[in-house]
C-alpha cells in the first residue's frame, strides 16, 4: 500500500538506552522494509515493505521530544534508505535538537551517492548523518569483535568529513576507544 508523505513505516517502537548501535546511550528508530535479504540477517521480520506499522512522523518527533539522557539517535532496520524522505525529516529534527545521528544501511556509500544523482533526497539525508554504517551483512565476513557492525566489509563512515573531502573518511575508532577508556577509568578510579 502506498505510504503517506507524513508517515514512516516502523518495525517497532523507538528503543531507548541502546549501547550497541553507536556511542553512548542511544535511541534506535527501527525502520521497516529491506530488499537486501542478507544471509544471516538478524532482523528478517523487518524485510516486508508492508510489515510493521505506519506511524505519523509527528508522533515520532513527539517521542523524540520526550527523550531523556540520550546521546544520539540511530536509524536501523530494515534499511532506512528505503524511506529517505521520512528519515530526512526526522534526522533534521534530531540534529536541530543536538543529537548526533548514526545510520545503518545495506547500501554502500558509493551506491547512495549514485542514487542521489537521480533522487536528491539521499544527499539531503546524508547532510544530517554523522556516521553511516554501510554495506550488506556478509555472513562469511562476520566478526563479533569489530565495533558497532556485524561483518568486516561494513564501514563506519564519517559522513561530514567524507562529504567535504570527496573521499571516504572513516570514523576514528581508536580515538573513540581512547575517550571511552578515559571515561571508564574516571568512573572506577
Ligand atoms: S541490510 Fe540489514 S536489515 Fe537488510 S537484510 Fe541486510 S542485515 Fe538485514
């Protein structure tokens, strides 16, 4: 069924306090719909484009207004790139409220840039994203020791730096881990 411009199809309610979908305490927006069908996907129930539920975007924004103690917002799914208009509206709202934005997608960054040549909204969505975790989940490259992603082909891309330099710049994992260790030491010393 075609979706209204003012709604987003979600797989679940917003999930607060996640510590595995990016740095800090994060709220995850679980989008519904994905055609990548990666072997070993942990969320195959999110593939169906008619599954989940259609939710007014204003309800999502109201839920964002009520968040407490969250460091950032993560779009996951499903694949948020199948609903770029709705995700862009929500991402802009979150960004204006000071949240950093991480987005998981099965598309590669290069594929998104290619898609943006005919559909400008993709470029607009990228403008609000701090880190893009890109690429399909590849079961034979699965690694449980890597940061915030499932398989080694996936990248943590620093989107603002990548957009401004026109070449892929990765999120600085070692700096992040160093900062995290400092905080942990301060807490326990
Ligand atoms: S892109 Fe993500 S949600 Fe889609 S099939 Fe692959 S792992 Fe599952």
